[in-house]
């Protein structure tokens, strides 16, 4: 029988018989405020901050909230199964942890703690190129668990080729290529603190440990960290990349390739024509273009354009189980969860990340059932109505 994620609520209530209550809130929207109190202004601003005045991040939440769920009655939801197949991989639920870099700024166990939490709950962990921990160490922390690698596509082809080889050798099965960050956006919370971890050699572990990267240095990074940082800055992003360049990735990666940051149906069609396997409808959580379209508003158009050709994933604004339901009903095959698990990590390490995963999926399981659905495959646009209509 399939696991009922909703049983987590009974575990909580039963623990309460001994006077125990959860260490963190079960309303995941409260975690950001707690993290703001716990961390310094630099780290918390880096995680919680957005481009410009934050309008895109707010729009992401508002767009999801505008879609109200219409529950249906007297449907048999006694036996539910949240498992799905995504990119040929069986998953226990339509969820993965999104790539978030530089996690050592929120907790000393950094990416390894988040990866172990994902492995313990069976959901994929997407490791950022900009991690604080070399990808080999993160892979070792996960054992045989499902892991994907997010690529910031460097100007240096040999460094990119080396990253792909290392990721494949370390058991990362899916390549997630972020397209929306050819330049860093104007982010006032970071600018006001003059806070960019990379300039201090934080979030550069994959680069500083990479043999192709190190061939471009006169001395090893630990002997001349400033030179290593400047070499990193010179290659980190490439605003000159265009669609034909995708052929290089396909030549050097033999697994599924997913393009992250797609918001326009025509870009989704170009992705399909280029032979990739999926897209992530995402505006980088509002961190790149102030005033951009909300990801949830872009999702139906992208899903309608390529949903029969590509796997369609979604991120940007997901905070709750009902958000997951909305994303699936709007056309996503699965969602990536970002900031909430980082807040869980900041507040309680690996246990905090596991708490976030279990809360989100318990709420999703219950929302699904109480709306009349037994699997993630059945919600559709007919299960939503625009607020006020």
C-alpha cells in the first residue's frame, strides 16, 4: 500500500500525548520570519531577498493565491498514491528540492544536511553549481538516493565539461541548466549590505576543487584566494549563450536535460526543438527580473505549448501543500521547493529540512484527498476557479 504522507499529522498529535510539540511551525509560511530573527542581515537577505523592490516575488505568491481550489465530494480517496514518474525516475511524490547555492551561510552542515534530508524522505535533491560543498561530498552524503545537478553555464567550456563529467561520475542523473542568470540582477538587500558570498570564496567549492578551473590559476586557491575568486567571477556566467549552444551540453551529458527559467511558450517550444527533456517554469523566485510575469501565470501557457513533448516542472512561490496542488492543476508534472527548505535548514539543520518536506507533503496529501483526488495525476484546470469569480 502506498505511503500516506498525511499520517505525519497523527504522528504529531500522538507525540503531543507526552507533551512534545514540533520544534518548528507546521505552517511553513512562518519560517521566513523566524529565520529573519536567527540569521544576520547579510545571509538572510541573500536567501529571502529578491530583485528590485520585490514585486516579482510578491507576484509569485499572489498568482498562486488567485487560483482557488474547488473541492469535489463523495469520491473514494481512502487509498491514495502520491508517487509519480518524472524524467523516467520513480518518485514518492511530485516534489524535488530546488537548487539553492551557498547554503553554508545559513547552517554549517550546508548542502550535505539538505541532501541527507532529501535522501531520507526519498525526494530528489538538486545541487547547485554554486554550492559551499564539492559535489562529490554531497553525493557521498546521499548514498544511492536520487540527485540532480544544476549547472551555471560557465564561459569556460573545459570547466563546464569537467563539471558534467564529475556530476555523472558522482551519480547525478539529471542536468538542470539555469538560463535566467546570465548576469546577477539588481538585488537591493544584498547591495545595501555589500554582501556577495562568492567574493569571499563561499559558494565556490565546485570551482576551486575543479581540475579544469585550477589549470587557469598560477597558484592553488588556498595560496592565492583573491586570484581564484577573480578567475571565478570572470567565468561564472555568460550573457553570450544562445540556443545553438545547447548542442554542447547534449554532447557532454547523456542523461535528461532540463532548462530552468522558461516563462514564454515560444522559449518552451525552442527547448523542445533543441531536444532537451524538460523545462522548469521559474522566474528564479523573483530574484532576477523585477516586474517579471509571475511563474504561476506563465505555467498554463508553457504547459499548453509543450506539455505533450516535455516534462514541465515548476518553481517560484511554492510555500504550502495547496500551492503544490495548484501547480499540478495548472499543468506542472512536479514542483521544486526552494526557500522554505533553506529556512528549515537555517533553523534546525537536517531535521529542519525533513520537517519542511514532511509538512509540505502531508498538507498536499490532505489537500488532494479533501478536494476529491487520490493521485497527483487527476487535478486539472477544472479544479480551480479565479478568486472573486
